[in-house]
C-alpha cells in the first residue's frame, strides 16, 4: 500500500513537471461593446499552434493583481487595438482619428510593467509595440496620414516589405534581410525609447520591429498572417513559446 502511494506520488510529480514545460502565455484584451472582453482568435490560435497554452487576460486596474497574474504566467502577449493616450508621451490628442481607451491603457501598462519587472518574455504586437515604446520613454506618430508623408500604405492591411537588421530575431529566424508583412496601423514609433534596438523598418524608414531585454515588438500582425495561411509565421510564435518555457 505504501509502495503504491509512493508510485502514485511519483506519477503525479512527473505529470506536474511535464505540464510545467508547456508555457502558459497570457494575452491582453480590448473591452468590447457591452463590457465584453474582446480578443481575435488569431492570437490564441497562434500560441496554441506553437505549443503554448493561451490564456485570455481580463482588463484589470490594480498593480498587485497584475503582478499576481504575471506570477502565474511564463510570458505575455500585448495584443493590438486602440491608440495609446498621447498624454503618456507628453502630447495633446492630434486629431479625431486618435481613439483611446484609458482603462485598457492602464490595464496593459500594469501587465507590461509587471512583465518587465519579472523578466518574463513579452511579445508586443501593433498597439502592444507602441505601448511598450511609450512605457519605456519613447513617443509615437499619432496619425501617419496627416503627420508623416509616405508612399507606403500602412493602414488597411496592405502588405509591404520591411528591411531587417542583421542579427535581429527576425533576421535570424527567417535567414533573410527582408520580409513581406501586413500593415494595419495609423500610428507608429516616432522617437524610439532609450535602449531599444530598432530591428526592422519599412522603405519609408518607419520602425516595424524592435527588441529590448526580453521584449520582442512588431508593428505588424504575424498572428493574422498565420491564420490566413502563411505558415512561416509559426517560426516566430514557436521561438517565443520556447523562450517562455526556458
Ligand atoms: Mn506598416
């Protein structure tokens, strides 16, 4: 009987250890109509396909809660969505195209700061990359069409090329110096935060990816390209999931 118990215990321990190897990755959300927690399935499916466990995070407003949530996670994805409030980088709202949800800003910033403090890996996508740049001390173009003259269409999902810095995560993963990406943004990094490394730019010079510490940030939507059938983007999510598990 005693032997059986020890055997059962060892099985439980083995199960617990192997379960721990599958990284738990939290994904920040928007607040939709009627108070819904809102997130495109592209994000959760990308994490799942890459071998991680995806957890949809509700908005929260308490720093201690954000730290407690990060304590349970192995990594964080800051998802796309609304514009970051311009006051956070010392500017007034530029025009009517700027759309802010201050409660989401607070929630995402608490999660991001908790992730930075804990040293857990972050994948910051679109708005997430803009938010991370602002939190680290950078600024944004609030509205590219009216503030930044460019021949590259960044809104509406039209694909464009990006040039990659040698040695960057993207260049290393894909073994190339340029990629085609989608583009759904009317804002972009203006002044990069101190210490961040811009690792990709579109032909007009706008930052399209950066790295700093354990943060990977992309201005485009790899999760959407993956769901739309470009399976090459599993490499990026696979690398992120492995990073969260190590
Ligand atoms: Mn773009």
